[in-house]
C-alpha cells in the first residue's frame, strides 16, 4: 500500500467504528476519578484495547495501562498517550458527588488515543510500518490531592506525584523514542493549535509554626503564624516586578489551614503553592528568590518555617518536524485555514517532561467551549474533539514509520535531548527537598 492508501484505510476504520469510540468518551466522562485512583477509567481503556486484540499491561503506575503493537519491529518506538484523571470542579453541571469532573477534557484525549489505536489496528496496515507503537493510559496529570499522593509516596507506591514522571522513573518509557498526545482547548473560530509552549513549575507545601496564646487577653505572648504567612505572600508580591517578562513567572498560593480557633493566636498555618516559569533556569532563579521571601515572613514575627519542595513539571518544548507532518495531515482532513501556529500557555503539563527527553508533540484541538477547569467547559463538537485528533495522530504515525520509518529515523538523527533520563531524575531529586527556618 502507498502512504495515502494507508491513511485512507485508517480514516475508514475510524469512521466505521465511531459508535464504539464515542462510548469510551461517555463512559469516562460519567465516571471521573482523581489521579492514582483511576480504577474504572483504567478498566475502560484497557478493555477497549484488549477488544482490539492487544495485550494490555494494567496498573503500570498504581493505575494506568499500556499496550504495544509491532513489538517484533526493530525500528523507532512511538508512544501515543492519553491522561486518565479528572479535575476538581464541583460547580460543573456534571461533577460527581465529590466534585470530580472532566473539565480538562481528558476523556476526549483518551478517546482520541484509543481511536488512533483502533484505526491503526482495524485498517490492517501495522505490518507495513517500520516501528513499534505504544498506547498508554497515563494516570495523575492533574497536580492535586497532595496529601493523598504524599501518603502513597511514604508507602512506597509512588516516587513522583505526576504520572508521566512516575513512568519515566519506573522505566516504562526507556525504549520509547518519540511521543504524541493532545489537549482540548476552546479555539474560538479556529480548530487546532500546533507548537504550544508552556511554563514549568515547582510545587510547595509550606508550614508556618508559631506559638499559641489567648488572642484577646494575651496576644503578646504568642507568635502569629498566620501573620508570617501573610507577610510571606506580600513579600513575594514585592518581588513580582523583578521577574523577567520572558519567564512568564507565576506564584499562586492557597492557605490550607489558617489556625485552629478564632480566639487563639494561630500557631499552625499551612500553605500550598506553585512557582511557575518558562525555562528551567528561570524556575530555579525565581524559586530561590521566592523561598527567601517566604522565610523572611517567618523571620519578621519570629515564627519557624518549613518549605517542602515537590518536583513539579517541566515546560513543553516544540518539535517542529513532527508539527510539520501533523499540519499536512490536518490540511488533508479539511482543517486548512483553521490552524493556529504556536501558543503561549502559562499553565503546566507533565508532557513537558517527556519533551525534554525525546521528540514530542502536543497540539491543542477545539470542539469545546469555556475555560479549562471551570463550570463553563462544555463539548460542542465531539467529532473535532475526538475523531479528528484520532485520525491526525494515526496519519502522523504512518508518516513517521512508512518506508522503514525513514521520517522518524531522520528526526531522531537530528534530535538532541535537553536531558538524559539520568540527568532528568537527578534534576527532580534536587527539587525534592526541605528548607527550614528555626
């Protein structure tokens, strides 16, 4: 078969099986689960892949699953990823009883992944491709429920809070050469965004420790830990003008405990926060300055401070050669004139970590309205949100692995990773630390 004949066969297979593909979307949507708890979602994805005749490894990182095809091929190995977890948005009309929802569109993303798998398998073209392909349902992209994940870590069940970090650590991606996935995004009048860039971040848990006393009759005998926390936030605010605009710096804290009772000087105050920036060096520099500002808040009132830093995510890097292949496929699918080139996201994705290790693409597809993680998020075009990405990813895989994987081999020959796996894990280990002011 020619390359175009292969693509037509994949498109035909996906179109003929839309009902079963959409069933995955709906099942996951109505059963949202938080990270490292995606039991039902893992089962939905794994069952679908097994029904395609694939051998599936389940619970690859507490939850999650992966299936490989063309394992006998010696060529490059491409991973197609989809994220299993939901986010907390209790205000959304379809949030469940604990406030979980798929207002980040991960159900759409996973549906696109399994749709691509179906197209490649049912079209019968896999033997003619010159490389391996993995379909990976990844747990825990949303960086939430930190206490729960901290307990998993203490129990030895995970090393990292993010699912892709955990897969890297466990060696599940050691033989993967390239990766792709997508996210949903309200694109307005456009339909797809190629080549996004994003911020990375460092996670923080901050504990301010003061001294309790009666707030009414003897406040002078206490040390107000809440005042220390408020001063810390104001100190960071005083720094904001010193952050370079190019770094797109962000610091956004929440106070998770502000004291115990109102008539006792707060002696036990906790905060969670992210420090975000566009580059690794920027993350390091801004994070150190913010740490000084936080410690100064404790010093001002005489409180002790404990900053526990948690490895966050790295910025997403572009891969122009892979973007170029996908762009041509999107044009063939009728999207010419509706493609946005480049995007600036100050949020973070753990796919950024993958992009530092191997060639990787992460386009954003429309078909939804409303901001991510909000009550306004809604699917308005399931075809664009799920089926078009499934076709585009499968067609791009064909481009990469056709003719003994000529395109993939050429991209890999010219690609220099920012980090090796060993360097990446060492970097994350350095971000796993505790800083104290006593």
